[in-house]
C-alpha cells in the first residue's frame, strides 16, 4: 500500500473515531474555523491567552457562556470566541457523497491483471477482459481499487477508462503528486483589532438620519469579514451595541479598547469613526499618535479614499486617548461627515459601506507590504 492510501485510511479512521467518541461522551465536538484562534483563561477579550488553535483543530465543548465557549482539548481547557467554531459533524457530508457516488470504468487492455495490492509486483488474483465494467472503490496513486462480480482487487489505472470522462485518452493518474499549493492568504497570521467607535450609551455624532456608533459598527463588521477572508484574525473591541468596559467611565472604555490590542499582541489597531462639523465639511481623514503609526494612518486613508471616491483630507497627528493608550501600530479613521447631507446619503448605502471596508482592508495590506 502506498503512502497516499495509508493517509486516506488513517484520516478516515481519525474522523470516524472522533465522531463515535462524541456520541459516547455526549460532548459536542467543534473545530476552529480560523488559524491562531485564541484560547483564554476567562470568557473575555481581556482573558489571558493560554494558547492558540490552528485552523481545523478539534475541541470538546464543555459549556457556552454568552459569545464564548468553554472547550477542552488534550489536557487544556479554556475559552474561545464561539463564532470561530463550527460543528465537526459537517465532515460527514463529503463522506456520504463519497460512498454514494459510484464511479465506474471500462477495461481498455485485452486482458487486465487484477492484483492483491496496488503494486505491479503484487500477486495476480484475476484477469478482466477488454470492455469489462468495474466500480472504482478507491484511487491509490496510479492504481484503482475496483469491485466487480462481488470481488475486489487492484488494477493499473492507465488501463481503465472512467465512464463519463469524455476527454480521450484519459490521462494516466500520476502517483503521489503533491497537491498544488494554494496561494497564501495575504494577512495570514496577522492579528488585527478593529475598534468600532462609541457604543451603548455613547452614540457619537448624529445627524441626517445617521447615528455614528451604528455606522461604525456596520463598517467594522464588513472590515472583519474581508480581513478574515485574507486570513487575518480579527478582534472587535465591542460586541454589538456595547462598551468595551462597561463601568461608565469614558476613559476606562477607551483604555479597554487599547488594551484589547495590547493583550492580544495585535499587529495593528484600526479605530473606525464618523465625523461631524458643519454641513459643508466633507471628506475622510485619519489620525495617528505615535510617529511610527503614521504610515498605517496614511496607507489606510489612501486606500479608503481610492475605493470610496470620497475627498481625501489628510493623515493627521492627533492626541486622541484611544491612540495615546495604544502600544501597537494604530490609527483612527473618520469615514466622512454625517453632518454633510450629501455624504450622509452616500454613507447610508450598503454599496458605500462595502467599498469602505474593502478600502480599509486594502490599506492594511499596503501597510504590511502585501
Ligand atoms: Zn467618533
């Protein structure tokens, strides 16, 4: 048996044993949907990171607390963000379709030798006449495990024409060709904190039918989705219409947002806000506090205005608490002026919000040189 076949069988054994264990123990098995999923001591973004789960890592669910799931794996236990876990029972699906889907083939050689294993030196156990139809049970390198007349055995795949495959001649399967590497995701391994400005009792600016905290939240969620697509781990500083720190102090709330980036060793922190001034004021601008963050502020603003078509004001130094408290590269982007009726109308549209998110993500990619 060659390596590929061994791996195939080994992985299906693992999958089935995981499922049956789950059934016996009545503990749901879930797997991490993202790479570098933080496992924390407490169900909070401020909980200490114990370790990180790789994408596809399987854990047992012990309990669920709000947005957090208490899990165990190996000897470790900790809290992970529930939205990044998916049920492992979904692995059953490809399994079922695999067994249901019957691939058949026709013998092309005058007489085709059926062997005990997938090797030309294996013992011959039968011979099949040209035109004989067999069912392909499994592919093992250049060999097929076939079933016919209640019997099974291995044949050289080059002499089997798959039924329904129209391209003549069928290319002989190459043994053990490594799968083509998929292009690496541009932000894989990056941890990005997105800070939707304001929330809960602090709505931020309001006007022309817009409430700042809500627009900031909507755009932040879209940014999160696009960043995830690029392989980044994204942590939001608030979960819906809430504070980061709910004790009522604005300063504590802003410090909490910066701490989320610090505690998670984030690679970048992007705060998303919406401006308000006179009804004539227009355009987008960004802020930085540490000089080292100016390139992030520039990159995000440039890509943002390029994508949305809004007027570019500039990337400014700003003595803003959420930036001042930050220890990681950080910027605050003002999307546009909701006090300007024209910009407010634009910013209300889903098309704009999508462009805004794409622009911000492109800026982050530029900043990281991707
Ligand atoms: Zn604001």
